[in-house]
C-alpha cells in the first residue's frame, strides 16, 4: 500500500502548465475538445457520437484519464497488469490513472515491443536522417517541464548529498515520472503515427533489484500474477506458509534432477571435483589452481573416490520403479564450526543422516589449532564438550571417503561452507539454498530456519544453546524429499504466483458485454513456441515466424477465426503479444527463435559477441545504433505494425504497448565480464595475472547499466 501511495497523483497543477491534460482514447478526444478547446486531440467531431454506440447499441464507453499532477515514481510493468485486472473486475483501482466505466472494457491487448526507447521520442536516439540544414527534420521536444532544472548533474546522488549538507532543498525531478504528451509536430516522422493512437508516452520501469544489479523478466511481470492478498494476522512472525497456485499439479521427480551442475557449483563457491575435468591439460591447470589457493592434498584436502561421472549410475535392475532416489545413496550433512587461532574456521561437529532419517555419523571433532571462539550461541559447542575429544579432521575424512561412494549424493544447506570445513570435495551435491531460491534471486539465499517454517510449518533452531546439527540435517532432508514429491517448480516464485490466464479464467463476463456469464479467456501470440512457456495456460497460443504473423495472430485471437477451432467464437478477452524485429536489429537479443525448433530459446541479455553488428561511435558505448537508414526503416515498419494491430481491434478494447526494458546490452556485457572474473579469481590466479578484473569502477558501471536497462516506456488508450 505504501508504494501505491507514492504513485498517488497530486491535485495541484504546476504553474505554467496547460490545465487540461486528461485524455481519453485517441479516437474520442474531440469530446474533451468540445468541453475545453485547449485539450489535445486530432480526431474529427463525429467521435463523440461514435463513442455512444457500439454495434448499434448505446454503451457507457470506457475512458482513460491522466489527472494533471506529479507522480512520485515511474509506473511499473506490474501497474499495467493492475490496470488490466481492474478492468476485468479482479483488481483494485489504480491511483496513477483514472479509468471511467472500467467494467465496460470488453477486451484487453498488451503488446511488448522491445527496442523502443524514450530517447527515440526526445531526440537522444536519432531514428531518421537529418535535413540538409543539419537539423533533424522534426522539432526537438526538449522543453524543461515546470520545476525541472535546466541541466541535471551527471552524478545525481553526489549532487543531492552536497545540497543536503548545505541545507538546500533537493531539485524536483518528478517530471521524469510523468507521461509526456505526444503530437505529430514533436515526433520524428517514423514515430508520428503513434500520436494518432496514444495521447502520452509513459516512463515504465522494468522489475529488478538495483542493490544486486539485477533486471527481472518483463514478460513475467505481466503474465504472472500474485494471488490476491487475504486478511492476515499481523502478529504472525517469521515466514508465512507457502501459497500454491490454484491448479498446481505435483510431479514426482527423481533427486538426480536437483544435483547441482558444474556451473552452479562454481557460482556458489564449491571446489570442483577432478571428475569434471576430462583432458590432462584441464586437470593439471586445476591442480595448480588448488595449490595456489591452499586447497590441495598438501593442505589437507581430500577428493572422494569417484572415477567418472558415469560411475554414479547404478544398473537398471537395482533401481526400484517409481523411486525418487533412483538407486543412489543420499546423505544429509550439517556441520558446526568454531574460530581458531589466526581467525580460521574449523570443524567441531559433523552430523550426517541417511534417506530414512537415521543417524549415520555424529561426531565431535578436535580442532588442529587453539580455539579462540567456540561460537556457542550458534554451534552449541562448549569447551567442556571438546575437552575429552580426540577425533581429528583426518579421522572424519577417512570415514567419509568410505561412506561417499560414487553413488552417494550429499545434501545440505549452503553446503559449500560445510565442505570447506571438512576440506572435502564431492561431485554430487543437492543444496537446498539453490533448489529453494530466494524470492529476489541470487546472490541472496534463504535461511534453513525460514525455509523449514515456510514449507514444512516447523520451527527449528529455537533453543538458546545453539543449533542441533542432527535437527538441521533432518530438516534439509525433509525439504529435499518435499521437492522430489512436488517437482521442480515447488519452492520457486513460479509456484507462489499464478498465470494471469488462470486468474482471469476465474472471473466471468458481466451482463452488459457480449456472451455474459462465460469465463474470461486469454491468448499469447509470440515468436517461436509460446505454448512451451508463459502461454502454456492460455486458452490459445500462436507461434509466429515474423512480426507480420504476430499482427495477423493478434487480429485472429481477438476477433475470432473460424479457420482455427482453438480460438473461441468471438475471440478471447485478453491477448499478450510481442513483435521483435526492432529488438533483433538493435542487438537486444542474440537470435530470434525458430518455431520448428522446440528446444530453442532466447535470453534477455545476449552475450556481447553474439549481438548484431552496429555502427560504433568509437567510445565503447553499448547504445551504438545500426546503420541509420536501416533503423529508420525498421522503426517505421514496427510503428506500422502497432497501427495495424490497433486498427484490427474492436471497440471498447484497452490497448497497452510497452517496451519491457531499456537497452540491456551493457548489463549483459558487464555480467559476462564479472562471471569470467569470478571463474579466474576462484582458480587462485594472482591478481596481476587475471585476464578480467572487477573493481568498484566495474561495479558502479554495472549499477548504472542496470538502472538504464530498467528504464522502459509505454503507451495506452481505449479503442
């Protein structure tokens, strides 16, 4: 609710700004003009009569109105979803825009157009050739809104801090969050048709996390919905029980599905077992790297006796039908540590339980160095407990080498720290901090206590005497068993959210729209095979080869198509579609999917070496554009496709267009550099020998690139 209040519109008009800035649909603006001659609009005077009747019947025509005021933050893609849900009677009224007669919206079409940027509309990114005079052929809409400074500082955070130290008020930057009027006169020619459909261009922020430099999926922000919030008990502490998407079907899954991949082992700071290296050169390089980092046999480290990855597979005759362990030996491990002289973390207790929960190993261990902190609050270990202990780390390692055969799978929570304390390397790991990812994504990890409370409704680690490593090992084991019973989606944000198509199917059409009482239907029209992804739960999914096919597909699913029996008569209520020519031309994706290849997918942030060749400015800027005439042609064609979709829509249709993100290429490039740096750094290479280096300079560059990548744009109107 707090975030909604931030978006609440002020009723005070900025001084000097034209008062009438409320706009309805593009083809009905004349009614507003008749009430106020200074309103913007371009349609004929017959529009007011047209809006009163649809299919010969009088209707209360829906009307979008942006109240003149100051938004305190940019709208989000989730806000666009909220408007959609509000129109179909399953959401709350938005505070950033007003929708009159929302219940009379008959259909909603949301079109994603990656590659569109706000800079194309204000002249920052040229989309057409300059005139003979050297000026752009259209006027530059570079006027500072009321309250805006003439020139923003390059580093706003530093400038704001300096003003704060001097006791000066911070500059008003609210103009950045407000929609900007669209008229043909202030747009480059390729973009001018948009002004005939939409009154404004809106800054729309993509989901993400600036603290951890992450940009989240703009598709999921529209097509996945959080279940409506129920009244909750505010006195409840800790994690709330997991919410499950209605209709979720558990899928029994073997534990081998969750064994951590080589890439994830590296990403989560595990030492790779020699079995992952096939060539002598790779093995030699890994041995040298472990020697440099103090993780070799000379430093007391041991590798389990696994000759090959294939040796882990038991004969088919030994695998029971339907068994989730598929013939593998599963052990849950938890360790307790203390701090010894020199600030080292050393093992003090190891507990291991088998698949049946019975204790396999539970031993106290004498550290090699004098203990300076027993960490009793967390470990429960006291000096009196360790005084008579003679078992050493070497003794424990030898017992583990006997237990951990090639068929053994080790499960644990943040298991890399336990294996570091054991100085042990094993290739087959299931880590609950990985298979139950944090809702905000890596590098964040959920605590074992939180996961157990959320998914098992149990309390652990409540005693004052520290953790019980056997209790923790059993809690991990139960979480893994639950994952095997429920399937891969269990414990992820996917299962806690639900498809918007499923949510819409629970609502029915009101009595004043065609086919009242029927449940709402939805469609996805996209390149490739949308039925394999977000379109899996849609009423209709149409895969396309090009943008022309997407345009035709949207018209078919919205208006109905007798030649396609999967489309309901009269068309669906909601359609999401994406056109991608501009995205591909600008190098925002590495390649477009092939509908004939069911296994093909594309990434949001392509590796820099796979992007489309561009005309470089010579400064390494990732915003370099393709040849201008090619860009002009593609923008013109893209805008034409948007117009064709608009023209095909029936009356009373809410039409929303959004870019998804801003330019993501620099984020992709820097993330690739950071990944390679981490791989080299973990190999133990000296700093001066690293091919890739990561300092605060690169970190700040990634932060700025992430902020830019989250700056998208959008348009909306009612046809």
